[in-house]
C-alpha cells in the first residue's frame, strides 16, 4: 500500500518551520488530524515554533459534535487552550477584520468529501476573500479527495443560484482536492492573495480512500465512512425532497425512503435501469431523528460494488425520479428555507439551477439527463486543468 502524506503530515515532518515565529489562525474540524490521528491544534501548540492566536470553526464547529449545525457564539473559547474560537457558520460566514487583525497567516486544514454541497470548501473560499482584503496569507494543507480525482459528475452551478452550498461554478462531483480548488478560486475571483498550498505526497487521482493508508475520521456527523462520501454527490439531492436521506440511521445517504415507499417495487425499478457499480437492497428503517423520526420507512440501501464505475449522481437521479413516478401522492419537493436561502426551492439550490428538477418533472431518463450535463463537465474540466496538480 502506498502511504500518503497530507499537508499536515508534511508540516509535522518539517517541524512547522514554514510557520516559525508567525502569528497563526487555524481553521479545523474533527478530521484535521495527522496520520497518527493527532489533532492539528495539539501538534501546532506542542511544536513551540508557532504563535497560535485563534481557532476558526466551520459548519458543525471545530468539534463536530452536533447532528445538524453548530454555531459558536462570539466570545467562545477553547477549554483546552484558552484560545478564542470564531464561528464561520452563523452570524459570520466570512471572517471579520477583528478576527484577522492579529494574524500573519490563516492555516486551513479541512477534509473535503468531493461534492459541491459540502460547505467546508465554501468556508475556505470566504476565508480566502477576507484574507485577500486584509493582507493575511492563506496556507491550505491539502488532503485527499476521498472519492478520487478522476471523475466529475452532475450539473455545473448556475451563478444565479449561488448559495452556501455552491459559491463557484463547479459540478456536483468536482474531482478536485481542496488545494486545487483554492488555486482555481484565486483565478476565478481574481484575488490578490498570498496563497501557499502544502501539497500531499503520494496521492494519485484514481485512489480510493482505503488506498491512501490514512485513517478516516468523520469530518461531519453524517459522514461516518468513506462509503458515505462515495454516494454523497448524488444522495445529497435527497435533502431537497421530503424523502428521508437516512439521517437518524447508522448509514445516512446510503439508505433512503419514506413511509409510503414499497421497498421491493423501488429496488426493482432501480435494478431495471442497469445502473453501474451498485446494487439495491430493499429494506425498512426507522430514523431516530430528522425526517420521519420514529416512523417506519420503506426504501433501499445502495451498495456500491465497483467504485470505479459507480455514478452517484445518475443513480440518485434515477432513485428520486422513480419514487416521484411510483408514489406521486406522497412525494414532494421540500419547501424553503435551506442553508440561509429563503426564496428558491432547496432542490434548485442543491442542483445549482432549475434544469435538474425540470428534467425529473419532464420524465427524462437518468441517461438523458446525464447527456445534458456532459458538455458542462467538459468545459469545467478544461477550465480547471491547469490547477490539477496530481496525476
């Protein structure tokens, strides 16, 4: 097995010399650990080389302890270090001048999962904007894209549908690392920013997460395994419906359904599509919280049998369309609000425009819908080719 060294691992090996004597802010979450599962905060403090001034928390907070969203109020301090913690999911999603005043560099170490809706990359983008405005350097510690960097999927965001689950024109499955996206954001936003990316050693674009030799730590409460990340680019679309996406179970996003769904009928309809790299197991489940808490739901679990050919967006497009077609009286699109947005339908915010929903409502096959977004994906890959630093 090839062992991958993350950006954090490289800083540890270098004894944090790049940050020696500098005033540092640190944006982290639970998965910000080295290959021995030691938290970045502890490693930096124990190095003795860094003047750590403040911590920043994205959605779910630096501890990731809440199932939904964690807002750390002004004046919150870390019990272990006494350092101030600034929430970037709440009153402020972009660092203020006061948050950055005492910093020379903001270090960002966030494990992304390769999907546009996952908000950590947008917290990174807003931090980059703020640091450019205030003359603070940004250092991004790169980590693997856990679902690989060789495949893109789904629609590319329409700028009119920008939100905190999509602030730049990237597809549902973007196929890039956080460091590569940071380079793209600088160019796309034309930022005057001192950006340094500490690149990984040993990572290849076609790697699955198991091949990296790195430990998987939940980056958020409903991302328990790399299998969850693999289905997420399509499965997150369930959040724009009244279907349960499996929150409140031990396999969120892999299993989904509703009380009115017949598992055998749904599994049969999906199997008939010959969707690659997966199988559908009919089941019943009872969420302990969130949608349909305490109610028995019928549905399926998606078992990925071949990650190299599995197409998450196409698969979940087929699933949502099948449920809408078979149970039109039960199915519905979720109504606003969603992620700070109060006007547009959540499904359109997630899909990055009205086209995806219009295709489902028009009864287009998942293969036809895939054909419609292929040109968008080709243009995105060409636009970002120069920023893809790994083979």
